[in-house]
């Protein structure tokens, strides 16, 4: 299967490990993630006022690229666009719904982009990788697992953008289980965390990292109290707030014990028996390698 | 009354002299022989000018004298940015005055300068990472991919693409796409997010050149060593002491490239 | 005790925010679920419920002078939980935009400390500037 793939800016730099582990894992499942040519920044976060149109131009431009990919033969009859970064996913999906439900606005946006070779017709579907995997079937993924991660206690974290608002949520907003189901198919021992859907503080990390550290402390310790050894996420911003900001968490709470925060695709890569290089652990702030080595996973 | 009359005459005479002094000397064509004329509007005032002039020479023909906003006259320096509108259209277009022919009904203004922010940096002290771009130009994160900059570029560059490449940290793409930028500043003036595209590109090109293009070629290192050892000192001293006429003679009688024999390691 | 008089300017403000947010703000019955769900409520000077009430009463200066709408993280928890189907995050956004569209930025993008710029991912800067600059 060849499917259009939208990486987003951060996956090209500080979250490169998310991209490499995802592409490699997908390949092992016979999914080729084909990067959009000439994609542009999605312009996260989704603009919420009724009259704003300019901030929906960036997502729509990317949808035109998907159309172009079909025309140039990079993909065949495939208008689904896979996204990994939760922030990008939310912005793109909401913008898509906005223009699909408001054809007048789509007309205005298309007219603004007159220098593009084509107009956005409204055919694209924004899909998160987890949803794609769910459609394929987690039992099929289980069949491909070479190294079940049974010794690892994993607590998945969702954050906001994957679940809310309901029209874009990949699962139930109050009690999602999609990540748990995936991790179970990889063989992990899944630890539930009541704070798995509580916001990490998002962009407040730029102006006030103290607030983020406070939220991160609650989110992480609730998982740790239940025995979690590692947290998984699907968002480079959540990863930054829960991983890099552990520095501030430790300053605020000297007794706090570090816990690695991984992208769910990094665990997928290990379970599917792929090379450690695809995981790019050097980009994780709290290094997970000693933990994973002790579990004989790498 | 007589003194007042004299004053009026004098100011008319003065204006006539100014206008004549600014007129370009077009060799071989007399004004009476010009067949095709057009009317252009410079800052709202109409002038009849020969149809085959560029905006730059047409403005001079009309009697304006450029002391700023005019440079190489060859389309390379970016000094003569113009915003103009064609008759019957509503869109504001951009172009270099020295490279754009006039059209009848053209409505134009010169933009000789863009007062854009230009932070100073020492590349030896910076990381080769996207964070350095954000350090000096945080506004680049505000790009909404509207493509207004691309539409404004008189060089036809894909400006939005290179700004996006900068955000993604793809410095090679920025360097390649922005290579022909002449720093005219028109993109920055139109940008709704207040980004200075060309300065961002310049920072990235410098970083890419320093850190991204691989090791310094052997012949460059060799030549720098030779210079430091004083291999060219005698020749340079001799040259700098020559008079203008001697230099001109030396230049016009120089050996042409085709006369050189091809060598592996040229001196 | 402070006596509140509702004048036409207050009614206009409510209409303006309702239009910009696309939300029937008068429908809010002050149940407090949004405040209970908000992860940032401890840091706020007024709760999301109070913000809605102030807008209902058209108290423009008072509500625009609070910190609450700037502490919103756009997590949409209030959105999914409001029993009357109101999107409180859109109301917060409308209030932010009223200020931002007057060319009054909430963040000085040139004042982010260097050591922070070095580690912050693009997604953080892009989203913060989207929410806090005009």
C-alpha cells in the first residue's frame, strides 16, 4: 500500500526519530508512507474564529499536493493522508472539515491560491497512523511482531489533539483504548493512566514552562504510581513537555524519578524486530536505552 | 512688478535647466523621430514617454534624477524595485525598473529601500540548526503559506517554498531556491506575517555555505596558503602603484581566456 | 455591592463575541463543568464559567483585562464536556482575537531566551505565535 504522508516541520528536526521509526515500522507492515512533495507547514493550531480564512490556506494547499500526487502517479487513487504529529493531525483534519462543510469558504480559499495548478476539490481524508493501523487490524500487526515487548510496562498518553473535539477524535474522548490495543498487540503490559487525556500545557511551554512542569508532574506520576516504566505519545509537543521539561519537574519536585517518553512508533519498531538505528533514541531527552537494554529489547 | 516677473521667469528657467540636465542622452535617436509614445503615471502624475524605454529610463526621461533607488541598471542589484499597476487591472505588480518596459497607462511608484530588520551574527558562534534561524528571525514561525511573497518576487523565485524549507530545517533547499535573490525587499513589504524572507535566506545560505557544503576544496586551501606565504605580494604591490592609464592599458592588452593553455593545476 | 447596569454597548459586545465565536453564549447556564475540566484553571484569575458569564453580561473591559483567555491551552476539554453544546474554547479565541486584531501582541517574539529557542521544537513556536500574535 502506498499512501500520502504528511510529516510536519518538527518531524524533520527534533522529532526525526518519530519519522524514521514510523516509516520503518510501516514498511515492515507493507505500508509505504510517501511524503507529500512541496508540503508546507500546517500552521498549527487550528484557527477557531468564524471569519478567519487565511489560516486555513496552509492546510488546503497540502490537500492540493495530495491531489497532485495522484495525478503524477506517486500514489494511485489514494486520497487518504496519513499524519503522525497530533498537532498537525488536529489542525489539518479540522481545516478539512471546515472547508468541506463550507463550500463558499473553500471557493474563496481556492480563488486566493490562483497560482496553484489546481483547486482543492474536497476529496482528501486526513487519517492518523493509529487509525490506519486499527483499520488494518491490530491482530494482523501482532502476526508480524518478532520481539514482543512483554517485559515492558507501558502507559500510553493521548493528550488533547488526538481525541478532541469529537468530530476529529480517533477514539472516545473520555476513555480511548486505541493506543492500548496497539501496544497490547506488540506484547506490552499496558498500564492505564487516568491522566492520559489531560492536556500537557501545549504551547504555554513557550511563555511559562512552570505551568507545563506542573501538569507534566501530575501526568507522569499518576502513571508511575501505577507501575509504568515508559510513556508513549504521538505528539512532538507533548513529547517535549513530558520529556524535556522533566528537567523543570525535577527542580520543582526533587524526589521525582525520571521516566522515558517514547513515540509509539519507536516501540513498534522494536517489536517488529527493526534496527535500533530507526528509533533514533539519541533525540529522546530521558534516554530509554538502559531501560530497554535491561529488558533485553535492544 | 518687474522684480516679480523676473522671479517667475527665473524659476521657469531653473526648472527647464533641471529637466534638461536629467534627460538621458540617447544616441542616434532624435526626439522628433520617436514614433511610439505612451503615457505613464509616476506617483500619480502623467508623463508622455517613448514606448521602448524601461521604467527606469522613462522616469529619467520625464525629468526625475535618481540619486537613490538606482544601481547597476542590469537587473542584479535589487535597488530599483517598482510597484505598478497596468491599465484596466486591479492587481499590484512588481518588477525591477531597469528590467521592465513601460506600457501605456502604467501607474507606478518606486520603492528604493526596505527598512527591514537585519540582526548581526557571528556564524562561528552559532549552531548549524533550525533553532538558529528562529533565534534571529522568530517571525518566520508565523508564515501562513499565503504565497504573497512568491507573487511579489520580480525574479520569479518560489519564495514561500524557501521560507517553508527554512522552517523545516532543509537548508540546502533554501540555498538553492533563494540563490537568485537580489534582495530588493518587495516580498518583505507585502508579507502579512512581517517576515523578511530575503534576510532569512541570506542567513541560511551563509550557514549552508559554511557548515553544509562539505570540506573546503584542496585548491582553495592551497591558494590561501600561497597568499599567506606572500606569493602574490610583489605583483599586488606593483599593480596598486600603477596609474589609471597604465591600468587601462594593462587591462585592454590582457591575455584572453581562450589564449591560455589548459592546465591541470592552473596558476 | 457593585450594581451592574446593562447598556447597549454591553449588548453589542455580547453580540460581537457571539458572532466571532459562532456560539450562542446566552445558552450557558453556569453549570461549571468547563471550569472543573480545565487543566489551567488553577492558574487563571477567573474561571471559564466566569468568563462566559462576563461575556453574557457584556463586560468588555473587565473580561478583556483578565489573564484567563491567555492561559487557555486550547485543549478542547471544555468543548467535549459542555452539556449545552457550547464551545468555550471558541469563546476564548474570540476574546483573544479582539485584542490581537488591534495589533496588540500578547507575546514579544524577540524576547524568548536563547537557551529556550535552542530546545523548543518548531511546533511550540508556531502554535504559541498563532495564539499570541496578530
